[in-house]
C-alpha cells in the first residue's frame, strides 16, 4: 500500500555525519499509553528508549520491559556484522555500525529500517498491536545470499519508565524455558516478559550476562543520571532466508494473547487500522481516502500522529466498568510522549484536533463523559499521576476548557447527548466558581473577574515548578483565565436558554456582561498596545507581553472589544510568532530566556519565559482570522515551518517546545498532543475548508 508509506532519506546518505541518526527519534504506541521508541540509528540515548514500554494496571503504570535489542549478522563466510546495539558482553556500541543502514521509513506509521551489507539487503519492521502490550520485531531478507544467520540479544532492566537509568538492577531475574517459549521474571509482582522467536532453526543460547555502564547521552545532557546496567538472558539465533522471515515477539500479555496474531497478521492489522483512521478523516472532509493520502501527505502524517495520543487507560477498572454499563468505552488523551500522562487542560485543548477534525466523534464523546464523571467541587482534574487512579485538581483553566471542548463537540458532531448529560455539572461548576472553590479560584464579586492563586501552586498552563520555586505563579486575575471564563459563561447562557431555563440563563448572562465590562476597563496596557498578562496580583499588574492575551479574541465569544483586536494580533506577530509556534514571552522582557536546555532547573526557568510552544499557533491563527476573516491562505503560511519539522526530532510528529531563537531547536517531549492537535486543526481549517 504505497499511499501509506512515508519515506525519509537516511542522514548518512546525503553527506552529513552518521551522528545525525542519533538526533532523530521514532515512536510507536499501543493505544494503552504504552509505547516503543528510540533513535533512527538504534543507539539508545534516553531512559525512555526501548522496544516495549508496557502500560500496566496501577500501581505499576508504564514499565520498561525490553530496553535494547542487539542485532548482528553471521555471514556465510563466517564474518559477523553488527547492525545495532550490544550483541556480546563488553562490545561497545559503535557509530560505524550505522554505515549499513540505508533507509528509514514509516510504513502505515510503523518504523522500517533497511540495511545493506554488500549484496545483502535486510529490512526490519516494528509493530505494536493496538490494545496489547506486545512488540513484533520482524526481519526480512530481500536480496543477497540464500541464507544468513541473524543473532539477537535482548537486554532488559525492568523499571518504571521514568525511573533513572542508574536505578539498581534486580539481582533476581529468572529465565524460564519451555517449548521454545521464554519468560524473564524480576522476582516481583510484575508480569514476566515473554519472548518468542518465530523463524527457521530459532534457538536461544543462555549466558545470563550483565551489560555494565551503558551511557544514555540525552539523559546526561539533561542533567540526569546517565549510566546504568542491563541484563540479558542470552542471545537468539535464527536462519533468515528469502520468503522466510524471522520475528521476535516480546510481550507482558498472556501467551494466548500474544500468539493470537501471527507476525504477518500483526502487520496487516496495523495497516488496516491506519487505513480506517484515514477513512474516518476522509469521510469528515468529504474526500476519498486514497486521494487524501496521495495529495496530502502532511495531513496523513498528522492524522496518524493524532492517533498516538488517544488511549484506553490501563488499570482504571472502575471507570471502564461504569463506561461499559452505559454502552461507552473509557478514553483519554496522553498529553505527550514520553513522560506525560493524561492532563485535563491538554485533553480539552486537544480534543477538536485529535478527534473532531479526524471524524472520531464517538471517542470524543467517551473522553468528555469520562472527564465529566471526575468533576469535583467545580473542577475537572489537572492530571492523573502515573500509577494512580485518582486525579489531582490544581488547575484554574482545565475546567473552563471543558466548556470549550463540549461546545466544539456539539457543533461539529451535531450530537446533543453529551451536552445534556453534562449540563447539570456545568451549572454546578458555575456555582462553585461564583462562591469560590479550591486553590483560591473564584469570582471577585466587585468586578466579576475570575481570580486564582494558592501558595506553592501554578494553576495556569504556565505551570513550571522546581521544588518550592513556582517559576510563573501568575496569581491574581490572569488574562486567558478571564477570557475562558467569559467564553464559558456565554456558552452556558446559551445552553440554558435552549433548555428554557430563562432565569438561570439571565443570571449567567449578567455575570458575563459584568466580566466583559471589567475586563475591557482593566486589562488594556496602553504603553505596549497589548493586554496585561495578570492584574491584581501580589505585585500589582503585570504588563508582560505573552501569547495568553490571544485567547481574549480567539475563542468563540471574545471578551476583548473588537477595536483592539488588530493591535493584539500585531504585537503577537511582531514579538512572539516564530515558524514553529509562539514565544511564551516577548524578547524585550528582562526575564526572557532564548534557549530551553540544560538541567531541570535551567529548563524550567526558561519553560514559559520565551520558549516557543507549538500549540499556541492555534489561538494565533484563530485570532488572525478574526481580524482578517478571508485570509485563509495567509494564515496557512504560518504553518509552513511545521512541515520540515515532521522530518526532525520525532519523525512524523510535533515536539512540545522549541528554543526561542533560530534555529528553533526542538525540545521537551518529542511528541505532544496539543502541538499535533492544533497544527492539524488549523491545517484543515486553512488549507482544506477555509
């Protein structure tokens, strides 16, 4: 299926250093929150790199199960050729092993490597079946000798995926062998890693070795422990022949589950699933799927990238039971790979791009109903921590984005059922905000504006915190919080009116009007021709020029007077806009940081102090089109910088953040939900439907 293939030229073949293969990464997900990831070169550089990170029920969470796979060919003349990783104890990882790698591509979203060793050509493909903690690593001999021997050494260190690589290696790993099936157990309550090599003359040579002092270069650069040990039960060997592939299957599932799919069926099933995803998007856009894939490769990549964040969370059995009882399924959104879980704010901002723009309405409804269940004291969760089933609620804006997401779902899908289910909860949210809820969140009765702030917390999306240091506390009345509050009030006013709740609607409408009048009287910063970022804070009013002000006009119901829209858009264009999103702070601010790098403290100090965020291109384009409503072509050009980015960092996805100055180096998570969602939403809005 050539329309499902996205090819990337291998860096070593265009005159650049092979080390370029260390700086590009791939990501495959399994629909549960689990994943596999690594560099194009095969060298592991992060604690998160591995062939199987299984998403297990609480209290385990995501666990690194298969860290590395050493690959070596034994040629007919007796020579050994190392393709990647460790094969024998003590062998260092050599960059010159990459000289045999001639191509990397994504085939239906699955990574494929092609190796050329003289006349021999071998392809390696990785597939994670959807809904399983299983990895299929397939090898095919395409040309050359009739047969070569493939040697594979799996290396492991069972640990929570975010745990430092220096964590103590279990000393009690046991290997159980039976009928060509192998189980590695850590001697804890974790499920074992089950291994099976499917192929001709497949066997395992057991040596139980410890591979010491493996270095993870990106961890070192980010200021974390960068050396750790791995353990290997032995090395597999199998004959690789034309038309007779070999596949290593690694899984934390039962033997029955992991063998339910043959290697060929695993590949075909994933291709079919990806085609159905494109079909849903094509139907939404009234286009043929083959035409969509052939004529819009960037859109195809973004649609597949969006799929990686939509998951059925493992371990929330109570939620799953409740959902099934009413005919639903539980769904949520992983905020970013590798280390984020599901966050309320990110989910609500991402919902339209990830689901509604791609025709996945049922999943959007499941997500909204899942979060509606978690409303507590007028708030939805800020996040669900790894290995826990209960959410944390320290957020001032996630709940207000919930109103926005419900509105977008209702408008795009035409389905009123989610709104009707949620309306009593939305009214309750309004009442809690009016009288005040947790973390200092509540309406100031004197002006109708929403204030927030609690010591030791950062409650807006600018939430960096290092130990007790809240980098951007923004306590007081934040500009985007009040834009979202007004938008939520206007939406609620209309929904109540449609249900003939005229008295309640009028009350909400009066609150909206008071907030709008106060906002326009208080938030305009005349010297800068833009909006204050926060007013009535502990230090007074903050005139910092930030992208948050764009929400005052980009939302469905703009709180800002229309006469001031052009000025806000122009200051954002002149000071904040980059080819890959918007700076989080103007370069002329004394606190501006041009680079997001270094250890955790250095990074968090820059996180919202200039660092570029890709997701902000969405509010900017929405605001631009409010001021220039017919300029879809011009708005679309603001997305041009993301197309080359799909070939760097994480191939086929969009990073969380970028440095604030050229060359705008990608940083943070290699794949971020709201980055993909907002670029995808705006790409369709500007280039297909505008």
